[in-house]
C-alpha cells in the first residue's frame, strides 16, 4: 500500500487549485454553437505537472483533479452528468496517456531539449492523444444531442486540446526549470526579454481595445509581433519562444473570446473564427518552439565548442592573412602569459624573439598565402609578457572561402620549451658522452656492450668495433673473485647503482685500477633496459696515493721512517720483545753543530749531509733494525734483540763510526759528530713515550759531556730533565713577575787600583727556590730563545744605571753587558741597541758588549757582520771566556773587537799550574801584538796579580777586588774613589 505524506497532499492540493483556475478560464472561452472552448488549458497543465512529479502521485492527483473538475462543471454548466463524466474520461486519457507515453520514450521528459523529444511530444501529446480525446468528447456531445455534427465538434476539440497542450505543457516544464535557477544574475540577463514581451502585449492590446472589433491595424499589430517573437527565440532559445508565444496565445484567445480582433465571430461564423484562431496560434507556437529549440541546440554546440577550446591544453589561434589575431583561446593566453582576450587584434609576430624572427615569420605567412604548400609545423621562440622566453610549436591549417582562396589561418600552438630543453640536454649529454675524459660503457639488459665513448677506447687500448657486442667480463683483470661480482650485482639490483674501485685489463695486458659507477637504466614501467658504467682511470691517482701514504710515514728528505712510523715500529718492537722476553735499544742521535754548517755553507749542504748520513746509518745496522729521522738534526735507531748492554755498545760504536769519514761538498771537507742517548727495553721504559723521553734525556747528558759521545740513560738524568723543564716554565713566569735583578762587579786597574769598568750581571730570586745560579738558567734561556727578552731587559737596566752615574758625576769607565749569541742574531739587533741608548741617554762610548768566543767562532761568517754593525754605533766589543773555544787566528785578526777577557779557568791555578801560566802568558802576548786590551777574570790572590802585571796584563776583576754587589754598594765604591 502506498502511503502519502502531508507534503504530498499539499502538493496535490496546490496542483488541483491551479487546474481549477485554468478550468474556469477555459470554460470562459467556450464558443457557440457546439460549446467547445477555444483552448483547453487544464489538460496541458496536468500533462506538464505529471512530467515533473513522481509517478506514485499520478493516481491520487488524477482522481482528485477529475473529481474537482467534475464538481466545478456540474455547478457552472448545464451539461448532463454523463457528458461531464465522458469529458473527464477524455481529459484523463489525454493528460495521463500523454505523460506516460512521453516520459517512457523521451530522452529528458522534464525538459524539451532535443528535436527528437519535441517531435515525439508533438506527435503523441499534441496530435495522437488529442485525437483520441476528441473522439470521446465529440461522440458524447452528439449522443447527448448537444451537437448535430460529429466532425464539427471533433475538429474544434482536437485543435482546442492540442493547442492547450502545445502551449501550457512546455511552459510548465520551463517555468519549473526557470524557478529552479532563478537568481539576480538570471533576471538581469533576461530583462530585455521581459521588456520585449510587455512591448508586444501593448502592440496587440491597444489597437484591439481602441477599435473594439476587426480592424486592419489590429491585424497589422499581430504581424508586427512576429519579428519580436523571432528575436526572442533567437536570443533566448526555447524559453524566449515559450514566453513570447504564451503572451500572443493568452492575449489573442482572450480578445477573441470577448469578440475583439480578427478571429472573433462578429464578421464570420463561429466555426471559421475558431479554426482560424487555433491555426494561427498553433503555427505561431510550433514555429517559435522549433526556432527556439534550434537556437538552443546551436548555443549548446557553441558552448560545448567553447568548453572544448577553453579546456584544451593547447593554444588555438585564428588569424587573417595579414597576421591579425581574430581568436585566441585561454590556453594560448596562458602560454604567453597574457590576460584573456588581450591577444586578439595583435599580430602573430608581435611576440617573436627579435625583429629578424618577426620578418622571417611575415615572409613565411606570405609564402603560405601565395604558394599554398602543405603546412608544416613552425618552431619559433616567443617572448612572454613578463619578458621571459619560450619555444612554441605552431601547426597551421588554411581557412578558405567559397572561391577556394586563403582568407586566414587556424593554428594549434603548444609550449615545447621542456622538449627543447630536453633535446638540448640530450645533445649536451651526447657531446659529454663523446668528449668526456671518463670512459663510458652502455650495455643492454643482458650486459652486451652496445656503445662506448672514445675515452674508454683510449683507456683500454681497444678500438670501438673490437668492443661492441662483448661482455664487460672481457676486460676482467682476474683480481676480483666471484663473491666480489655477486655483491656488485646484488647492490645494483637493490639500490639501482654501484660505485667502487674496479681493476681491469688493457689490450696490452696491463692491469689498471679505475673508479667505476654502474647504474641501472629502467623504462617508465620500471623494467630494466640496460646498464651504463662510467669509469675513470685512477692509475696516476693510485701512484699519488701511494706516494702520499709513503710521505705520511717517511721523511721526504731522507726517505727514512718519520715519527709516525717510528712510533708504530716501536710499539711492534715492544710487543715482540714482550712475547719473546727480549731486549732492544732505542738510540736518539743528535747531529752536533749542524746549525753551524747551515749558517756557514747553506742549508743545501746541510741537507746533503743529512741524506748521506741516512744511508751511512742504514748501512751500519741490521736489516730488521729501524733508522728514522724525527726532526731537523735528530735520528732514532731501534736495535732489535740486542741481547745485552755489551752488544749494544758494540752496535753504537759501529754507528758512531758512520760519522768518521768527512763529508765532501764543493771542495769543502766537513766533519760532523753526534751525541747519542740510549734507553733499553724494558729497564728504561715499557712504552714508546717513556723510551723516547729517556733516550732524549741521555742524549742531552752526552751533549753536556762535550758532545761526540754516547750516554746510557740513568734515573738521575730524569731529575735533570725535569729540572730543565721546571726552569723553562719558571723563567717564563720570572720575566712576567719581574723576579730578575742586576748586580755589578767592578773591573780594576791593578796598578792604580781604580775602577775602570763595571760588568752588569743578572741574578734570579725565585720565590720558592731562592737565588738561582746563572749557570743553571742562562743555558736553558739560550736554548729556548727566552734569552732575547732577558738580555734586552738587562741591557736596558744597565744603560739606565750607567746614565744615572754619569749624571751624578761618577767616573766608572764603561758599563759592560754580556750579550748571548741568539740576541746578536736577531734581526736589526744594532737598531735595538741604538734605541736603548737613545731611550736612556747613554753615550755609546760608555757601553761595552761582551760576546763569547764560542759564538764568534761558530758563526764566524755572520758574526763579523753583526760585530761590525755594533762597532759602527760607537759601542766597544770584548770577547768573554777567551781560550775556552776553538779560535782561528786568521779569523781572530779580522774581528772588530777591542778587548780580550782571559777565562778564569786559566787564572785559577796560577802560579801552581805551569800550563795555565803558559796559556795566559800567550793570550797576553797575542792581545798586545794585536793592539787589544786584555783583562783577567777571577783574580783572587796577590800571586796572580804579580804574575799578570809582570807579563803585561794591567786589568782584572775578581773576588780579590770585589764580589758582585748591588746598585747601592757599587755606587758607594764609585763615590769613595
């Protein structure tokens, strides 16, 4: 059982109410003599409504509407009930049958939008069913005696029913569609239609009302509306045709029913008037509907065409023979970056890359117009609105007129910038493939070689035709096993590529390494299509790598192991000795006075000595021993399995013999010696750091013992080394904390006992250790370079004090300051001395600088220059500790010196030791012969004074006269004399 909602019932009631209104209007249009309405509207209305609503409402709607119409006709007409019932049956057949048949076969029963639907609607609903309905109605009227002519009633009924359906049903369908899409924009667009309808109503109505009957002006007004109807159909389609024709139908029918107009029965029989009216209205409605539907189809085709053109990813352009653009779709605008519509009216060459390209396109267009060749794609470079460039492909076709003449062109345009870029990249890739220095091999999926580049041929030595078709295994070196290749292919399959070092074989049989990358090539479906291998011959790189590895572990000058490799060898020796309970020795060798050779003969000679010495040392040890160079003049030797200390001594003696033959370079015979420190495993250390440190300590002890010797490590040496390290750090802090101070020792004329000079001596008062002997910290300061800062401070303090004595009127002769070798060797030392003299206001003749004999002799070539520079300042120069070095008389006579100071070691044993006396006497005689002053140091006895004065030495300093004293005491001595 069907159930109906309250909404369904409301819908039915509203539909029936509309039908009752149309029934009342239709009954008012009844014309004699047969009593048939000019146009029966309720059936067309009901047919349109049935097509819009659900079929489940058809039955209750038909029953209720039939009952309502039956009741209305019984109350308003004099027709018998049987006739009214037959009329209801005819109406039900007409409206229900039309709705059922049309909705069953139409493509869209709710809207007339196809010619097929319109023809089906006219045939079934307007012709066939009205004829059936008219048969029932005419039979009923004749049988009831209301008419004598069946055909007279029949033809009017058919026209009335068909006209009502033709007019009302489509209007109902389009009104429903119109209300569904009603909005302000729609009303705005259709406003001209509504204005035209009102104008047409006035044209038809005013003459009819004015003349109240048939009149030529009224007839003319009806024909005037026909162009307006065509205009409405052309511009607004079926909707415009229906609205405009509905105006004509309503107006004409109503006026005719009132006896107004050319179709009224006032001047002709009722039957003729009705038929003329119905024929006029039918022709107008049918013509307008077909016109409107045709226009809608054209508009629909145009919309679809525009939709297609607007959604195509390609630019569509239409232009005249002179290049003017008459149409351009959105895609074309988007390609060139212009707002929609802006390209229309421009010339097709306006966007070419340059003027030359524009002229080329003009010439091509003229050629197409004149010669009419088969158009070919035109590739061109255009400029976008933003100034960027793109490549376009233009496919042309001709637009011909009826005379088969070219009147324009239509073209399809595509942006091929990506394709051009890809093609260029392919060209570049081909060029790279051809010219790259790396070898490239391309294989198919079965690893058959299909292409190689020239670089690969050059690397392998094969010609291209010797390689194509071969497998990569053809070049196999045999250095890689099966596991290597299995792992290689497994990596390619899992990651898509493999990169690593691969050894192959050249055509001449030579093996060579290469850095190779093998990549898998796949298609769009992910299937393997082949492989590409890019290889670089790394033979030279391997050589460099080996050389770098060698240099990383070896000394570049001597090619001996360096410190890195030495430590590794030491660790291996420790492990070996530990396992086998063996002894081994570590020898640290320092070349004595190599710096003197470099300074006097140049570093090139020093390097030659080091290289030759490396060979001698290697020749003096066994094959399993290690000789290493760890710094400029230091070598380390590891003597494996020495067995005992005695065996070590024998080995060291052999090593020292390597220094005995002199080294000859450029006619120079150069003799060098070595100081060797020895530590033994495990007694002197069980790790490489301790063994090296203790050998270093022993080496320094050998140097202190006079060089050209060797020393085994002893524990007390470590204490000395630690003391040395302590002194290095303490000296640095002493400079910062001003812990140094100056004492002064006077120099006397032994005959007059007057002060003729004062020597400034540095002292160190350590806050914890107390006064530190200069003999301890001066050598350390010289070796670490700290002597420069200390010496500068002493010189400045001494000059300042001497200037004060001069200002006080004291006569002190000269202030004497010891200058170490590193001080004199620093750049522009003479300028530094000048600055101190200027800062302290001390005249240069009051300053005497003392240099040691050993420094002068070690750096004789440069030493003479340093001393001359100082002498030019007016400063006096004296040689301290004379007799302890190895002076050369030939050099001594050329030195710019003023005084010689005899070392106290020769004075100390006078007059007991005849050798010291002889040496002292010789030094005095030498000084007198060279015109130099001579001063004896360390004079402590009267016997020494008598000996010295007897042999011509008149100056002395020592405890006999005065110990070194502070500034106050020396000032008192100066004041007392």
